[in-house]
């Protein structure tokens, strides 16, 4: 028997649905979806109403994968604080070196976003929805550190190769 765990909002207790068991996740357990029809959560992933879920069919695995990525982006709530993906990276040695190599204007923008997010967190508020970075904006501008990080990791591997010889 398999279970399905759904996190409805960040930092909330999960809703566990056990197929065939009444009382788990509601008065009746949900029946498995009919073949060719997407379950209602797929519509939620795409920001559509559940009534459209019956007509939705993924054209490819990439389409479903992209819908899941968008859902995770919205559920992470970092965009509600105005942060990009690279603002939330764990700062290990490689990330610190990549941050050191960033141009000053990019570093200033990052520091502003971090200070604003810290202030919003302390006051327990979020940004107005118009100021949230969109998924597309995060994909374009939010990966500002990746090229520097790739370069640092490549140099580290090269240094390790030279030390082996």
C-alpha cells in the first residue's frame, strides 16, 4: 500500500492520503484517477481550476516536470520575500569563492534582496504580489551565480587532478 503526502502550504502539517482507507485526508479516500485524466492536483500545479484537470494531458514528461518545478517555486515562498534561487544557496567554500568573484553591482543587488528578506522575516510580512519575482524572472536573473560557481568547481577539480600527479 502506498501513501501520498501533500504539503498544502510551506511549514504546515502534511496531509497524508492512504488509498482505500476512509478518514485519511477527508471523509472518503479519493478514488484513483481514470486513465487519460489528470488528477486535480495537476491543475493546481498549473494554476488552473480542478474542472480543467479532466481535459489536461501531458504532451511529454517535460511538461509535467515543468509544472512540478513551477509548483515547487511557488511553494518555497522565497519569491514572496523577493529572493532569487542563488540568494538561497548554502554558503560552502565554493559558493563563498564564487560570491567573492561577483561584480560589485550584482553583489549590491544581492545584499539588498537579502536585507529586505531579513526585514520582512523579522516583521512577519511578505512583499506585495506585484514585487514577487516570477518563475520566468527567477530562471533568467536568479541564476546569476551559476557561471562563477561552475568556474570555481572546475578550477578545484583541475587543482585536485594536478595534485594527484
